[in-house]
């Protein structure tokens, strides 16, 4: 098990390989469709220090505001990452992001960006939102809550020992692409095309 803590130096990310199990701690930021579009089209500066050598989490959390005003994550499961494919490489390179967390993997454009700018895709277990919420130690801030709503807002959170698996590394390797190619080859054989 590899322990990572934000901020993460580029050389540390470039050491990660497909299949590595990671426990992530530190400050990360959630972002989904509207957030990625904003980051590419408007390039807001307030996110730069939050994302530099940090991690973006594709997550639409379920949250509760406590009587004292503090926010608490009730569920923090990953959302499907491929929706961010048009934006992710640009966001990673523009903001010096070192990791992207989500489920389902991403495509060739993101893989190229991870390789070029020194980042990795970290797969979180889908369907384990309540369990993952236990890794969220504190909500430090929320941005664009009124504009985007709860799932799409930028939640700045502190996590401790968030369990992840490297499925796209900074060397251009993708477990998702490998499985697609191998599955297609088996399917072609089964239906007699090869």
C-alpha cells in the first residue's frame, strides 16, 4: 500500500504504476461537469492554489449542514469520469493537478495529458459512497454552491487514507484501455470474426 499526501510532487506520481494501491491523505477538490467547463473556459485563479499538486475528485456528494454551520459528507462515491474527457487534460495541465479520482477510467486525450503533465488516474470503488465518506475528515470550503448546486459545486475537503487504485499512470498506460482491447479480441473470437 502506497501512502500519498497532497501536495504531491510530480516525481512521486511518475513512480506510480498500474495496479498500485494507494491511501491518499490531504486536501483535494471535487469537480464535475460544470466545474470542468468553468475551469477550461474561464480559468478561475482561486482554484490554482487549491489544485496545484493536488487531486480532483469526480464526485457528487450527499452533504448535510450541521447546526453549527459545518458541512459533513454523508456519501462521497465517485461519479463516471468519461464525461470530463473533453476537459480533463487541459485542466490537469493548466492547474498542475497530480491526480484525478473517479470511476470507469478516461480516454486517450486524458491519458496523453496525464503523461505530458505528470498525473495519474486513481480509481475509487463505485457503490461505496458511505464508506468513502468516512475518509472525508473535514469540509474546508465550498465554492459555486448557489450557482451549481450541491453535486456540481467545488467542495474543498480534507481526506485521510482514501483507498484508491492506479488505473491510468503517468507513463501513458491505461488498465481501462487494456481491458477494452482484450475484451474486444475475446468477443471477436467468440462470434467468429477472427
